[in-house]
C-alpha cells in the first residue's frame, strides 16, 4: 500500500541530493521505490533546487485543497434514493 512521504524522508532526499547521491541510492536508503523519489524530486524542484521544507509545504497545500471523500450516511442515502441519481429512477434508454 502506498503511503505519503514523511517530512523526514523529504529531508533525507534533500541531503542526499546535496551530497550528489543518485535517486536510486536515496530511494534505497529510505526504503522507497526510485520512482517515488524521482516523482518527488521532479514535482518539488524549483529554481533553487529541491528544498525539503518547501516540498513539505507544497504537499500540505495540495492535500488541503483536495476534495475529501464523503462517507455514506442515512441522510445521504435518503437524498440519493429520492433523487434522479437513483438507479431505479434512471431512464434506461427505453
């Protein structure tokens, strides 16, 4: 299962890049796929290079703005049941 990179991992990526380590070596050191590290670096490298704190802040901002899943509850079920979204109310092209 995929888990988000922690700020400590981003810090280590920044240190590794600063030391000239390869993406694959950094990934091996933190126990992540090289693809994950490569995407992280590509997504969060600016004019001044990869900066872990900026990367962490950008990640928090992206997740803050993302739509959250809505849990199904009785009220929502009733609304859907009464709405046109109910499969029983859909015109099946007849």
